[in-house]
């Protein structure tokens, strides 16, 4: 069945041209299709707002003007920045450092998750019972290149890894192995922290501007997602179910 958005057909050839931009997605074809559909939805909304593009080269600029017109986010107050600082004080430290190792069991679209989790749990029990086996297990089982080095990731600062992994390693004491698997977007991790260097708390005045920028970006992203969801929910779309539409423009 053809995909039609407000009377505009999206062909297989269109999806093939868009595909290289979404190779990192879990489902590249779906991501490319949704991006093309969302683009047509936004172009239709632009025309409705009197912002029609004269030609294809103007379409991106027109969509940007539409979003600038329709999506607004309040500037965070000093009180809001202070509240974020107080609630996330661990993020505003200088010099926090860990030396960590891991064994990664990578999760993909085709991974039998239950079997993978059972295997990871078996290896976790092994390294907890016999910590000296960690390096060899990393070489034998890890899906990360670090496995060749016994799982060693070297020294990590805050912000260098995904939040779930960072939270785990910075909360663990030096010389310990996490008693549970750490789950991230990359898969299941057995984690060991070899060494820690504690930093110092940064004063609020030093980080206030960066907190304000973060909160502004977060609010704008949330407002944009809500606007896109509204447009897609009202759109005349035939031939495809938009499951991740709000993310197609934001990735």
C-alpha cells in the first residue's frame, strides 16, 4: 500500500534516499519512513501558517520558521536553576574520576533477550564468586572491543558514558563488582570499579548558566515533541502507522 500524506506520495525510492541518515536507528527503514512522513506533515502545517516554501531548497528553512513560531519554552528562573542544582548536585563536581572495566552483552533487534540475560547472569555469578576471572570472562564473552584488554575502559570522567552506566560506576566503591547487571541502551553490563578519585563540588554561580541552557533546551525539546504529536494526530496519513513520529525530527 502506498504512503500518502496530505495527497503527497512517499515512494520506496524516497525512503531509499533518506535511509543513509538513519543507519544508527534500531529500525532504519521505519525511522526513514517516519522522517519523510513528518516532513510532509510539517510542510503542510507551514502552508497552513502562510509559510509555504517556493522550492525544495527552502523547505528546511520554512520548517525552522514554523517551529520557531509555534514552539515556545519559558526561560528558567534562578530559583528553578537552583532547585535543579540542589537535586542533582552530584552532576556538578570537578575532577570525579573512576577507572572501570565491564563485560558487555550487546542487545540487538534479533537478540533472544531472555537467553542473553540468563547467560549474563551466569557470568556475573562466576565473577562474583571468583573475581580474578573477570578479565578472562571479558575476553571470552564481551561484545565490546575493550574485551581484548580484559574489559578495561580506562579512566572515565562524568559525562563520558550513558547516564545509566555513569550512575552505576560513580556510586560503586573502588575494588568492587556490581552485584547486579547494569542495563543501558547498548545492552547488559557486568561492571567493576578499580579506582576512584573524588572531585570537589562546583559552586552554583559557576554552573548556573549551563543549567539554564540545559533546562531551556529540555523545555524546547518537550514542547517540540508535544507539537509534533499534535500535528501527527491530526494529519491525513495513509499507509503507515507513526509509532515514533515525535522522535523523527529530534534525533
